[in-house]
C-alpha cells in the first residue's frame, strides 16, 4: 500500500523537476499561435496525475476494507448461526437420549407410553427445524411463481387460517382492509409464499402475546406500494433484541423455551426481499406497549423472465 | 386386494432406517427384503422378484435414480416409491418424470409410507401399464402431455400455472385415490405449512375453472369433504 502511494507521487516529483530544470522560457507553438511554459506544464500535469493515482489507490483501499468488513460480518453471522443451530439440535437430542435411557431402565413397565410421547415430541421439534431450514435454503433458489395477488383476500384467508389454528382460537384478532373509495391495488407476487409470510407474522404475534391482548392486521396503499402492518398489544421486544429478530434461529430473551422453529421471521424476511419489499419492526415496552411489524411490498416488480400468470 | 404377503424390497444405506422400517412393514403383513446400495438392489430385484421397491435416492455405488432409470430402460414396470432427499426443489417433479410411482420426502412418517405402499400396490394390480412411466395421460377429453408440460381439453391448450399443472399431473397419475391436502402439499409443493392446505384449495379451484369442472358435480376432480381430493375420471397412459 505504502509503495503504491509513493509510486503515485512520482509523476508530481518528475513534474516538479521539469519545472525547476526546464529553461524558464515561453515557447511558441506554431500551429496554435499560443505560448506555453513547458516547465509549468510538466508541474501541473505531474500534480494532476499524482492526485488521480492517489485517489484511485485510496478508493481501492476503501473498497478492500469494505469487503474485509463485509466478510467479517458474514463470518460472524455464520458463527452465530452455527452456534444457535448446535443449541437447537442439542436440546431435543438430549431429551431423546434421556427418554431412551429411561426406557431402557423402565423395561416394559408403565412408564413407556409417556417416554415414547416425549421422544415423539422431540422428534417433531427436529422435524420442524429441518423443514424450516429446507424452506430457507429453497427460498434462495426456487423461481417464484408470479401472478396478480389480491392482498385483501389473501390476508382474509390468512387470518381465517390462523383463527382455525389452535393458537388462534378465542383470540382478539382483527383485520382492516380498505375498500373505500377504492380497494387495495393487486400486487405482483407469489401467492403461496406471501401467504406463508403473513401466516408466520400473525402466528408470531399471537404466540408472543397473551389471551387478553389484541392483534390487528391492517393494510394500506402507499404511493406505489402496499403496506401491511401486524400490530399487537403484547409486552414488546427488548431494544437489544430488535435488530436481531429476523436472524435465523435467533431467540429473543422473552422467547426462550417457546415452541417453533426459530426460523419464522427469517423466512418472512426472505420472502419479502424476494418480492423487492422490506420488513421492519418497531416496539415499545412501556406506555402504550406493543409491537408492529411492517411489510412494504411494491405494487409491481420486475419479473425475471417468467411468464406472468393470473391467480385469484 | 391380495396385498398382505406382497414382497417389498427396501433399499437404503442407513441400517437404522432399513431395520426399523422393515420391522414396521412386516408387522403390516408384508414380506420385506433389504438392500443397502443400488447395485445390490438390482441384484435383489432379479433374485427375489419383489412386488414393489422402496428406493432411497442418495446412496453409495449407484444412486436410487440410476436404479430407477436402469429398470425403466429395461421396460420394467416394477412399482417404485422413491425416498427423495430434502432440499432439492426440482427433485420431486423429476421423480415423477423418471417414472417413480410415488415419492416421499425425508424425514417422513412411516405410516405415510405404508399408505403409499398400499395405494401403489393397489394401482399396480388394477392396471397392467404403469401410469408413472407414461408420457401422455388421457382422461378424455383431457390430455396431459408430460414431456411438453402441457394440458389440453378437447384439443384446446389450457393456461395453467406451473404449480397447477404439477398438481394435475399428480392427481392424474394417482387416479381413483383419495389424496389428502397434506399429501398434495408434500408431493407438489414439497413444503408443509399451516395455511398451506388453503393453497391447495386455491390451485384446485384454478384447475376446476380451467377444466370447466363443477365442485358439486365434478367430471374430473372430486372433493372428499374434510379429507382431500380424488381424480375420479378413468385415466389411460400412453408409453
């Protein structure tokens, strides 16, 4: 790096030498009928060249630093992910080993059904985890099946599905979709994936709030975007957890021990990003407390060379 | 159906899978023979003449896909259920194309395997020609050209999303069989998620619109209330 900076200074030095050594005379240039001080010319052009070389070297150095920083961040997040994965695998495996040891000791005694239920439970947990990991991996590569999506109908369907789910029974779950003076614009996207994302968000809101809390899903049009908010009156997310909630397998301090793959919000983020949209979260722990996830999706996106099909 | 007593060849390189699955299938009344790689599987097929093969895809020596190709290229219609590896989005569609009679994504519920085994054996006894290796499937006036990925109704090409087409393909290659929404999700989407059963209903509605099929009096796709769907029209395969 230092050598390169020194080399960049070389044209300036040569220019300076030229200015000092060349006879200080103005030479006429025959065709242009102007006179040029060659000494000054060599100095100015040398300085300019050096400045350009230095700027280029600095830019290169900066982008090198950026790449290094980016690599570090990626390595960090990879380490965090592996650590969390290790943890997620260890717990059910420990449970299964304990159950198996118990089963061996118990022989054919009456403890067996309960132990088998425990094993079954842990196996289901591992199955959910691998299914989630596969979805995440798939989402990196699968082509989206684009079509026109009526978000209002999709949200109604999602809310109905959550209500029919055990986690949603008896809960105060509301949906607000504008219909006046015009309905939400249809957006272009993959209906099944969007439905998965909104289902995860609504289910997530119900999971981290109590029976008395309210969850409200509301959609609105914003310029060339549609914004969907999933808001709840729950205890809120601690400020230190907020930047991390979309990371794979991240579990906030209030989420320990809760069921679920720990991949739901990471999936949401990936689905939204593949639709060229954005998902953010804001949360308050006191005053009027609660959490709002905001999904912003463009009404139309560039479809990468796939036929556009119509879906209801 | 003369199913119990049918002979199943179970091929997987993981002993804990073959040991436990063979015991499970034997309890259901089948005779089970095991193999741990592709070459051994082909030798066993010649030696013991199984009625059905349950075949893992990822194996040393010769993988399950190569075994299936080898069988089909010899003109064998021996029913095969592929155990596909997770994480390969295109693999499911390929499994049907290459002539598997059915496929299951690992990790699967052994009871689901049993259900698949029963359905495939029943179908194999009913029709001499396997639909799974047919490239053109007809249920007049509906024709599905699997190579061209195109469906026509009375000669008119149907506009279908890729997923709806895969769904139609799965239904037509498993005619007269009750298929649950969960099974369709696993087989066609490869994903299972709580709101997903509605995704199935949406695609079925799309198919019905394209086919001009009424949900109340269906010609092709019948709803089995609370359970799933069934392709009820007779189906013929063309090799």
